[in-house]
């Protein structure tokens, strides 16, 4: 397990160029004094980015062994509140399917596990242990900690369930998409559009740069995601309220 987490630290903390891109993109949405939610934090690289930008952070990670590492990194920071829990539609518990060799893709989504064997990028993934973990809806987090300026959601196919627990529009948010579960992306776009007048942009893979062509309406974003080649594998959709503008748009680049 330590070696698996070691690989996560290599990917998420030791790539300086990636960290710089991530900070530039996050700076478009949050700044000093803001509140951010990091849902599906894994080893907390997004939490670290939000803190470098001066935001307070509420951080959720449901895997106990990963949470211990997260607590070592951020547990003494008074600007970070850590919860060993998943987010979802309702308070309670959910089965968490652990991938002990690659904990970054552990998931509460049975549908993702079912879809994975048919995709080349996921063919070698194995979910070999299941545990019960607590679930805290986003609405409950908002009641407890306040309305965030930004919510990042990266929960391996459980994104629609997380958004089902949000009934209050927030200024901006992001959610991960994968090309093996485009239906989940569609459900997320529909849910966000129901919450308020949002527009959307896309960042491919670990690029942390918004592709030109955004900001667009939900239907245009859905069409773009459905036209992605399967080899694109994953990325993040960003949503912002139409009457709010980020601090900068310099993170836009031409789509490949």
C-alpha cells in the first residue's frame, strides 16, 4: 500500500510543471479568504493548491489508509478541515470499492467497475476490497462550514450522486469525467444546469488548462464530451455562474 501511495505522491506532488498549471487554473476561481471544498481529495494536491492561493478548505477522502496520509500532510493546518467520508445524495453509508494497487481509482460506483474491463486504459485495474464508509451530502457540508466559492469533485464515477446532494448554486465547481462513463457526465451537466444559469469549459487529462471553445452551454459541453475519442480517457468539466467572471482567463489554450 505504501508503494501505491508513493506513486500517487510522485504523480500529484513531484511534477513541478503540473503544480504550476494547477495553481494558475485554480487562481481563476478562488483567492485569499475564499472557501473551497475538495471532494475526493486522495493525497490532497488540490487542497494544497487551494491553500497556496489563500483559501480555506474542507476536504473529504473516504479511504482510511489514504486519509492517514492526508492527515499527515494537512492535519496541522488550521485552514483545512478534514473528513474521512464520501459525499453523496443522502447522509448514511456506502460501499467503497478499494483498488489497493492504485487507490486513486477506488470508487463507490459499481457502474465504473462494470465499465472498466472494456477500456484499454482501465483493463488492468482490480478492485479487490470493499468497505463501508460514511456519506456526507454537500448540503450538510454547506450547513456546517458555509457556502464555498468553489467545489472540486473527483470521485471516480460517483460524481452525479455527489451533485444530487447539492441544492444550492455555488459560484463555480468542477467534476471529473471519463470516456468510459459519458452518461455520468451528462447527468452531472443536467444537474448543474438545473441548479442555476451555468456555463461550462473543459480541461483534458492532467493538463489543468481550459480548452478554447468554452465557455459554452450545457448541451454544447455534452456534445463535446461525447465527441471525445475514447483514448482521451479523462478530464475535468468546469462550471461557473454566467453572471460571475473568474479573476483571469489566461489559462485558456487552443484545443488540440
